[in-house]
C-alpha cells in the first residue's frame, strides 16, 4: 500500500480539542468551579517558594537571636508566616510552607546549625500548630473566595434589571 492511502489513526494535530463551553451568565459563573482567572490567590508554584524563602530568612534571624527570644514567640512568628501564605496562596502552598517552617524551626532555631533532632512533645506541638494554622486559614480563604464569587454574581443579577431599565428610560427621554 502506498503511504497516505490508508486512513490515519493518529490524532490530527491541526485541530484544537473541543471542551465544554465557558459559562456566559453570572449564574453559570457562580455555579462553575473556580477558574484561575477568577481566583485572586497566588498560585502554589509562586506562593510556596516565597513562603520557603521568607521562612528561611526568619529562621536565620531567629537563630541569631537564639536565647534572647522565647520559643513561643518563634512559633508565633512562623505561624503568622504560614497564615499569610495560606491566605494569599493556596492549600498546597500553605502546607508546604508549614512543613518547611517546622523543619527550619526544628533545625535552626530549636537546635543550632541545622541539626535535625526529635524533641518529642515540643516537635509535635510545633508541627501540629503550624499545619493547623495553614490548613484552617487556607480553608477559610477557599470558602471566602468561593462564597465571595457567588455573592458578587447574585448581587450583579439583582442590579442588572434596574440598571437596564434606567438606561433605557434615559435614552428615550
């Protein structure tokens, strides 16, 4: 058989795959899952490295102040960092930052010079506190973003008929 005469079973690379249509009304957008364009949070691929770099800088500062600052304040400062990444970023970024913050607290603040050791209850408390802060703030932000999108869509649906009626009355006046 001559090349090209048989039906080709490969995918045609010149056509774009078809997907479900995009939502067009405000109600459809509110009912649809969040799309990257509607989500005000920073993507995890940017938020997690930012959280790690900030946690590293904070751990270096805390290590320099070793003995002058109580350990509770160290944990509180890392907790604020994890909470801010959880609010501004996504769930994976908050969890990655919490894990890195725990390792940095354990290796450079509780122990000196990056030596990771298990301290029993203290390490469990640090780990649980950081992961709980990251998870709770990230989940609250997720709910706020999802609920905020629905609330804006419902508000816009209510305002549009009145706005349209006012514009048509102005045109005919």
